[in-house]
């Protein structure tokens, strides 16, 4: 039994057998798989709702009676594969205010919603490309689990637990994969994040260089192991909107500025002019401490290693071209 922080935790038992191409393609198609699942929930709800009310409710008219709201959090597991946590809620409809969140009708039960989700999960699939000749389909796995949550505090705690975990926290990459990769440095990457995660990044980078997969933009998302989605998404009606949050922040900032006597940069937000506020001061030069010097030394060493890897890559490509032609 290994400790949770042991380097082998999350790595495949057989690296040669692991489907790195499939894992990266799964990440690239996860958003589409969820989109189809979300559509499937409405389609599965329509006949269940029709049975409950005693007359036919077509899927196109379902939102006249109930609305499905959700919030979704993507968690990178230790093995480097995205796992989704989704809270789905069935709301009623307020004819006078389409944005209002109201309880669903009495006939719309949690069991009905669960049955619709089960059906949508079983039927959703996305055909993926086969760059290596292997036919793959993105589907939800057998570990899919659904349970009823009736406590609001429990819902908030559940979401917060995974929303505060980043990819670097889960796969142990630290700041290395916190930003997009501009060029692939294989040796440095393997030393920094380990062979397994580095192989995932390399696979995303290599697949991203193929013309037939350009639409997936895998090189742009290689630092996310091919996953293109945001860590958290929600339907508009699930909770407060981002626009409402921004408005509250603007009001708070305006009050703070009025107390301190500073200008309110939002007072003319409807004006087409642009107001720029900036302050500059001399911070100094040189190294602040030994840590800065070590950082510069590491950057110089990485630069030299990159040049060596670049020359080796050019040599390999020339050798390959000579063998082909």
C-alpha cells in the first residue's frame, strides 16, 4: 500500500499498455459529451412528465412546465483524467419572470429527474477520430453514480471541495502546467511532472500537430492534457449570474472610492470614452535575494537544455527524411 503522496500513485501499472491517445481525445470531447447528455435529459424528461400529468408534453414544450438547471465542476484525478461532478436541479416556470427560480410542480419529483439523467447518461456518446486507426467512442463509464441532495449546505460544500482543486493540485505538477505551453521540452517536462503526466502532455502536443485534428486545438490545451473546458460551468438559471456579481462589485468599489476621495471609474460606464487609471513607481533593479538568483540560473539552464533538445530534434527529423526519401 503506497502513501497518498507516493510518486507511483496515479501512474498506470503498464505504461506501454496505457491508451494515452484515447485519454487525450476523451478530454477533447468531454464538453460535447456533456452537451449531448444535457439535451438527452430534456428528451428523457418529456415522456416522464407526460405520464405524470396525463397528457402529452413534447420535448420542445417541456420548458413551459419545468426547467433543468445545473452546475458542473471538472476535477483532474490523480491519474490525469478529468472527472465531472454535476449538481442537477429541476425548477418550475414563472410565466411573468423567465429568470425567476421557483419550485417545480408537485408532479416533478427527484425520482423523475434521476430516471431522466440515468437514461441520458446511458444513451449519450460521441464518436472520436482515430489518428492511430483505433475506433473510439466517448461515453460515460460504469462508475457513474447519482444521489439525491436535499441539503443546501451539503450542496455548497460538495461543489467547493472540487472547485478549489486545480489540475496542478491533483496531478502534482505545481506551476508547471498552470499556463499554456509554447514549445515542448520533453526532458525538462519529464523531470518536472513525471513520466506519466509528461506523456499525456506530449501526446496532446503531437496530436495537435496533425492537420486532421487541427480543429481540436490540442497544442493550445496541451497543458490541460487536451481538456478544453472551464473548471466550472453552470446554466444561467442555476444561481446568481456573473453579470449580477460584477454589478455588486462595481457598487462596492464606488462606495470605497467615495470614502477615500478617489475618482469613480465606473461613473460613466455608459459613455463611449475610455478612462485609464494607472500608477507607476520605480521598484528597483537586480536580484532581491538568493531565490531570484537561483530562478535566473534555472531559467538559463533550461534555455541551454532546450537548445540541445532542439538540435537533437532537427537531427532526428533530417535522419527520418533521409530514410523516407
